[in-house]
């Protein structure tokens, strides 16, 4: 089953938010470490936008998150 880009963004955002909360980090702290406005991070977590590979990699490092634990959504449509 294919998932839309919006659905992928929502699932990924929810997973990143859960990982941030589990790490005990506030949105402001993570955004500061990423050197991005907190509003941008909020949009990623809400699934409004998909982070770049670079930002996603940095998020994984900050959250001590194994990228392999992120939702596996290989079948996607645009």
C-alpha cells in the first residue's frame, strides 16, 4: 500500500516527537542545537514538512536515535 507524502510526513513527525519526548528534551533545546527556529521543528513534528536528510541525520544524533527505528515507508507516492 502506498502512502502519500503528507501521510509520510505525519508518521515521521510523530516518531521524531516521541523520540524527543522520550529523550527528555524540549522543543526549544533541540531547535537550538539544530540551529533552526523552533517553529520549523514544530512543523516537522506536526507533519507539515519533511526534514532534509541533513536535518534528519542531525536530529538522530541529538536524540540518540537509530535511523533504522524510524518508520519504514518504502512504498510512497508523491
